[in-house]
């Protein structure tokens, strides 16, 4: 059994720019692969405390292997199946766990 059967992507959006003629060139939205992961749906309505002290009912918890880059709160993410086509989850990271001993977690 694969411990991390899903794929985590973060959304990187480039700012719009102007060319030499003053025309606006829109920014691009790009999905950048971060790591394999395990996404677990919050079926029981558990809550987490956010950095501002408020409580939030998260939709999913994402587990990442040890040593993966830290994803900050507010980052838009997408979780896909191994086939890289089926999207399981799109959302915003509400709270990262930091670096735990065996893995990192994100709450979306």
C-alpha cells in the first residue's frame, strides 16, 4: 500500500505586466508539483484554531512526507489522484503544521 497515494500542487500566479506598447499582458496561473501526499477528508467536522485565534472547520487534512518544502497559510493548492488528471481537492491552506517528526500536515 502506498503511504502517499495523491499528488499535491501549489498554485503560482504571476502578476500582469505591460509590454513595450503599453498593452496589459495578463498573469498566468500555473500548478507546480510539490510532493506526493495523503489527503484525508474531515468527515467528522473537527475544528482547528487559526493564527488569529478563531476556530475553523477544515474540509481536509493533507499529510506530506518528512523534508517537503513548507507550504504557508493562504497558499492555493490542488490535490490530484496518481493519474494526475482527477482533482480531489482545490482550496486554500488555512494552517500548516510546520515540520513534525515523521511528516508535515496542512489543513485546508
